[in-house]
C-alpha cells in the first residue's frame, strides 16, 4: 500500500491572503477569479504571499492495448513517435513551456515500444502498455501501485530541484478510453455521457468506443469504493503516474495544476485515494471533452480557461502558469489603498 500524508489546506494563510487582497488599491473583488486563485494558492502552499519562480511540467507516457480496437485517430506507434518529438523540443507542450519559462521532463512509465537508451528520457517503464481492459484487467494491483510510486518519486525529484509549481502531462494513444472508464465508475455517470471524440474520431467510432468501455466495466466490475481496484482494472500506467505525481506534490505543499480530461481522471483517482487532495489541486482549463467538466464539477475543482482545447500533454495546465504568476504578483506588488492616500 501507499504511505503518504496530505497536509491540510492552510486556512490561516488563505485568510491572510484574502485580507491582503481586501485592502489593496482596487475595488474589492474586482479581479474576480484571480483573487480566488491567489487565495487558493496561499492555502495550498501555507504561504500568505506565495511565488513560483521555478515551474515544471512532467509528462508521463504510456500505451493502452484497448486502442487496438481502432478507437483512436492514430495507431499506438504514435506514442513513441511523440515521445521522441517531445525530447527534441518539437511538441505543442514544448512551445507552451518555453513561453511559460517552465522545464519539461518526459517519463516513460508504460510505452509499448522499448525506448531504453533514448537520450533525455526518464526511464521508469512498469509495463509495455496497459492490457486491453475490455478483455480483462488493465494491469495488476501491484503494477498500479508501482506506477503511482513513479509519479510520487517524480514529485520528490522536482522538489529537490527547487521546483515551486508543477503540472502533470501525458502522452498515450487511446488514453481517453481508460479516462472515461475511471470517470464513469467514480462519478456514477453513464459511459456515453463522459466518452467523447478523443483524438478526433467520428460518431460511429465513438459508439464503438462507448461499447468497448462499457464491456470492460461490466467484465472487470471495478469497485468504486476502492480506487486502486478501479485504477488497476480499467486505468492505465500514465494515469496512475499522474495521480501519484499529484499526491506527491500535495504532500510537499507544491501546487499541481490539473490539465484536461485525462488529468481530470487522474485527479479523481488521487482524490479517491486521499480526500484531502480535493482542496490541494488547481484546475486549469475546461476541455472540449464532455467528461472533463463532469469530473471537475464532481471534484469541486474550478477551471479558469475555456479555449475549446482537447490536445492533452498538459497544454492547458501550462497555459495557466502565467496567469498564476499574475495572481500572486497582485499580493506581492500592488499597493494598498492606505499606501496611495485613500481613506476608504
């Protein structure tokens, strides 16, 4: 079993940040969600005026044999191709991280192709692709725990590097299927309500996807009261690692920004494992995948951007990094009404 302690959300730091915001030289509440974000970050970090000079995105890669049913726009080989692309700096996430002045680390936790020796890749492969969960369990309970442990180790490594703000990204052809399965099981919503177009598939393929996911849930009978059981039976390697990364960051009071649909499924696992996680995560954007808003509403985690995106990789999370900087700069750099001579 996993041994991890999530510290409580620091209500005192959050209150102090709110009191600071209330006396600044602006109309009370006039910066809207930026103020809410600043207060939330104070509570996560335990610092009334937090700052985030060292940002990092850790991208976990893994394959899924359920994709062999043709449920994605591309084949499994694209996972390894994109891993190589990310390592060369040619992905969307690389461009966004450069803009946000954030580091990128690529971790192989379950890619089907053997990527041993690939320069720049962090090699933590637990298994070469999660099994087809429409025919049996995606992985063993022990493999699920091993993947969670990879994520937690990456969070500890990030802290050792001095990172102050984190995001979890992913790459894995077919990973919207296990994500939909997890969200359906944990929220109680029907598969058809949470499974979308994923990589851009058409309506007939979406229906086949719903049928495969439903068959997998009926076959495996994942226990919603046991998140490790859900993760092992219908999840995936990178989803588990992302959940572990979120748990690890929260344990260290480092904010972890949640990306879209797949990250939302990982966050649901993390919260199910440790309910205190619910107040220790930051939502980023609202994915175009229908199940994403369902899971974020279920978790009670607000999002701040809506750009119609559904790429994954952690792109939405990294787009929030500059907004987070703006939110906390308010606390550090704005003068109070008293400072500028206002008596009201």
